C-alpha cells in the first residue's frame, strides 16, 4: 500500500499542514461573525475561535426574561454554527478540496 511513497516527503507534508493549521487558528481570532434573533433585538458576535466577543440586547427585552433567554440562545447557537461552518470551509481550502467532513 505504501510502496513507492517517500515517507520523508509525507512527514514534511504533515509538518506543513500542522503549520498551516496553527496559522489558521491564529487568524481565526481576527474573524468576526454576528447572528441576530428577534428581528435584530438580540445580536451575538463571536470570533473564529468560538469566543463570544459582544452581545447587544434591545432595551425592550429587559423586562421580558423568557423572551430574552430564548432569543439569546437562538442567536448564540446561530453564531456558533457560523463559526463551525467557517472552520470547516477553511479546512477544506487548506486541504485542497479533500473532504474529511463529508460536506456537500
């Protein structure tokens, strides 16, 4: 199965991939994504490292705890999904189209 493969080249490729992954991870901290819920009454912003960096809540929601909780969960789930999709997209680009996630 591995006949004719130069294992030193394979090791170099793996080091290069590791380096690119580390670089991508650092760059992801500079990426910002925002999801809105309730027609923009709640906005949650996260960076590419899955860190919530900002939350904006309309004053009118401050008296309605139940609605606030629902809208916060919705916006947070959406922004975290956006971050995950972005990571998968970057990984696909880094791997030259090889699809380890079975994305369609």
